[in-house]
C-alpha cells in the first residue's frame, strides 16, 4: 500500500489523513475497548475530523467513530503517504 | 425461575411436555436495530424494568409464534462482552447463568466487520446463536452486497437477512430460532481462535484450569478471559483455584501481557475469513450522505448551532403545545374534578376534603399534567435517537462536559432540566453507560427548572427592587456551579473516578420510523405512570395530610410544626418557621412556595400584599439566603418519583436528598453571612 511516513500519534494525523494502527498505548481495559470498536494493530484508519482540539472522528472497519482526544493520543499509527487505502471512504 | 422448566425435557416430565416456554435472548451492538426487532416481536406485550441491582434497563416480552409463546429478553446493546461495563457483564451473565434456548444476535450489515466482533465473543458462550443480518437495504444503498448463504456456511450458524424497520425477515428469523430449538437446523459454529503465537499459552492455561472451573463457565472461555485481563473472571479464578495453581496461572499471564491484543487480533482474523467470501464491496472514494451531513452536524461551531437550534425548537414545541395542553388538563380535569369532589364532600371535616382534594386529586393531577410535556420529550428523544443525530449532539458538546465529570451524552438530558427535571431524569436513559447515567440522574435536580425560576422571579424583586435580574442571574450561576462541583465530587469519590474511554460510534443517518418512535413513546409513558405515578400520589397525600391535620389549617398543622422544629437551622440563615414550612411544602411542587407563603403571611386577611408582608419580616440578606436554599433544596416529588423509577433503588436518592439538604443550607448560611457583612442585614 505505498510508502509510509513514520509512526506518529493518531492525534497528529490531519483530517483526510490515513494510517495503519501500530500499537495502542494503554492498559488492558483500554485495548479491549478499542478492539471492540475495530482498533487493532494492522487496521487501517482514516481521520475524518481533527481540529487540533476536542475529539476526533475516525473511520475504522466501515464505521465512523468519535474518539476522545486523550484516547486518540494513545493510538500509534504509521501514516500512509499515498492515501490509497482500500477500505475506508475518503472524507471531505 | 426458568431453571425448572428448562431442565424438564420432553418425555421426562409429563406435566410440562413440549409446552415449556422457550427463552430467546436478543443480543447486538448499539445501533444495530435490536430494539426495533424486539418491538416488532413483542408488540405492546413487554415489560420494562432494570436488571437486579443495576442501573441497566431490562426489557422483556412475549412473542406469540405458531400458537407458542416465546419469552424474549432484550440484552443491553454492547460492542463486546468484557467486564469493563455493567451492560456487558449483564449480557454475558444472563447467557451464562440463565442459559437461554437461543441467542439471536442482530448484526448491522453496513458495518459487518465490526459487528461480527460481538458474534466472535458470543460463540464462546453456552447457547446456540442465530444471526439476524439487519439493515440489508441500507447496506445495498451504500453499495455493500453480502451473500447471507456464504456467511452462513462460513460461520456454521443460521444467518437470516432482514430489514427490521420494514418488518422484513423477522418471520424467517424466528422460524430459524424454532428450527434450532427443535434440533432440525444445525448450529455448529466455527469459533475464532487466538492469534497463532499465543496458542501455546492458551493451552497451558487450559491445562491448569482443567477440572477447576465450576459450571456454567467453560475452561477455554475462562482461559481467554484471563488472558484478556478480565477483572471479574480473574477475581473468580482466584477463588476457584488452589494457591499453587493460581501461581502457575499468574506466571503464564505475567509473561504474556499482550494477550488481549492477540485475542482481539485473532477475532478480527477470523472475521476477515468469514466476510472475505460473503462480502462484495464496491470501490472506495464514495462520499456518503452521512458524511455530508456530518460536515455540518459535527463541526465545532456549526454543530453547536445545530444542537442549540434543535434544543430551541424542542422548547418552543413544548411551550407552544405542551404548556397549553397542561393548562387545559389542569383546568378542565384536575380543577373540575376537585370541584366535584368538594361539592360531594360538603359537611365533612375539612381534613377529609383537604386530603382528598389536595392530596389525591392534587397528586394525580401533578402526574397527569406532566404527561403532555413528557410525551413531547419522549417523542423528540425518539426522533433524535432514531435518526442517529443524538451521538452527533453528544460529540459536539463533549469537551464542555468533561470538567463536570460527564460525557457529551449527558448534555441533552441535563438541558431538558431547565424546562422540568422530570424529563431530564428520564432522558438520561439514552446515555447507556451505567455510571454516566447514574451521575446524570443525580445531577439533573440541580438544573434550575422553570418552576423554581418562577419562584425566584417573584421573590427577587421583593428583596432587591433595584437589581432583580442580577440576583436571578447570580442564583442561576451559583446553581450551575454547585452542579459542576457536585459532578466532579460524585465522579471522584462515589463512582470510583474511573475514566471510561470516550469512544462512540456515529451511526449512519436514517429517516426516522414513526411506528417505532410511537411504540417507544407509549412504553415510556406507561412506565412513567406505572412507576412514578404511584410515588407522586403517595407523596402528595402524605404532605397534604401533614399540612391539614390536626385542625385543617396549615399554620397549626404538623407540617408547620415540622417547620418550627427546623427553625433553629433556619435561624442561621435569618429565616423563621414560615419560610421553613414553605420550603417543606415546595416538595410537592416547587411553585407551592409562593402559595404557602401567601397563606402563612395571611395575605387575604390583612390589607398588605405578600411583598409587603415578607419584606416586613425578612431582611434582604435573609431573602437572598431563602432564594439560595429554594434553588438548591431537595428535588420535587415528581423528580424523586422519576429518579426512583429510573434508578430502582432508594439508596442513591437518599444520598442525593441528604447532599442537597446540607448543600442548600450550608450555602444559604454562607450567603447570609456574606450578605450581612455587605450590609444587606437591614
């Protein structure tokens, strides 16, 4: 899926940015909760909204999910530079 | 309770052959359309309550199918089956302990991958699973095509495509359920396994657990939950196992901290295999209606405007339709009824009339006149939930709610509190998550409702003729500050302060379905009458009895006596027994304060108005203290009844009343002292 732009926090991806989840930096409860919403390592995510403050909207596994900033901060993603992810719809 | 019926299998027990009631548990993630399925199945024949000892809603109903009754249990909507929240514990405990004959899981066809996560967990529990593939129409509109037969073959359990909102596929779903119960349709699920690199650890855990796990738990499920770090199962296993075995378990777990990741990955690998053949998906890049609408609805500024606009229209509808209806009911039903009863009771002792007219008719009238407003709020909430907007509203205000220990979902219910606290309490039902909902219910009475505003709007100009608006504004601000402080304190000290991650699905927008909204309005209204109506009636009778006995006059009544015993507390605030009595009478309805003061200051007898009489006995400082107490005083009877109906436990309500009593008097006293220092004592 094209070249990658290094590992960063999900909060650092701009709206329209895409990435692949590399790890979740939290306790077991947090990891389990995130997994139930589709966030696991290797999953492609697309940021639909990120205003630099407040919660984010992220598309993951056919679902739009609102994610608190604190929670998004704990998600490490590898940014996809070319943005040709196969799964998620491109938000505006 | 169902145990006995279930154990007796046909043939063994001649009294209950074939006829035993089949129990079907409905599971599903939130927004998958589970409630719609439940409503279609059970019609109006359902019972709404709470799960024992939990603030989680329990819905149960009977579905008549081919001359047979099926008992349908609506499990709470959950994304998974961990121990992290009450809803998930309730769902899995029910399946484990009550062993339903079949678990029907409703899956959202538009989000198949994520929805199957719950199925991956359910297949490990000891009940056959039938999968209802819902919202096939929406999926098709979005270009997602699913082959139910292929999915069925892959999963090894019956898969029924359906559109619950249009009543399509539900009959087929239920006949699949009956086939599974009768054993004519195979249900041999292919369960997900843990990720390859953790299989050995799982096996060693299972070996240690062999023979140690009591029914209804299964070794492998327990092993999986231990690896996941499930608090509840970890604690239970600690009790079941000898210390040597427990040590062995702990050693394995300590080496594999990432077990939870391996299990989740294993589940998604399995999901990938299941959907690979069944899912025919279109090319990416399509901008959906939902995304277009969300550009406005979730925008930090525009989204707030949308939310405030909706809230404004809701209040407008309430005042334009609800309030006139309320007045009409009050005049033509309550007052006319009271008049009739009074006429019929001529010559009887005054207390009989007082209790019957004031207590019974007054109490029933309070419940009755609340109905128009409640129906409007229930309908509005139904529409907002059904369209999918509710989560957007919650998203936009989320950051403003964190400082008071709440999430965005509490915003709308609490806002309703400005109209009336009762719908605010009921509105908390939409929050879903237990502690959040409890906290919202407990904070709702601190939102200044219109009845309390009416009282301070009358009293403020009496004591502060020059600046009544400033005083009213100050009181409202103080009230909201107390709300924020109490929210933080309760979150921190009473609810464990546990930070629940804020993750919320934003479902696709739907056109609301009138039928399902009407049904939910009907059930909620019925539940209000059944659960809250009786408490309101009883409370009104008690307070009215206290305020008329023994002599039929409030000034010499037991209520006034109670007011007199409270006078020493009132003295700290510069208030006399009459003010205390007025506060007590405001328990039935907040607006009673003014009416009681009118009677106690004998407005009709003398030639002075209420303003003059009160001003003659109270200093501005005491007046201010009175208003502070009035604003923060214990919730009104209808609100208490609503809280009781929602929380199903008096414990928290008692805590709440004590907290508010202390807070209102302490703050009243503080304000009084400060006001004295500022020279408002004369």
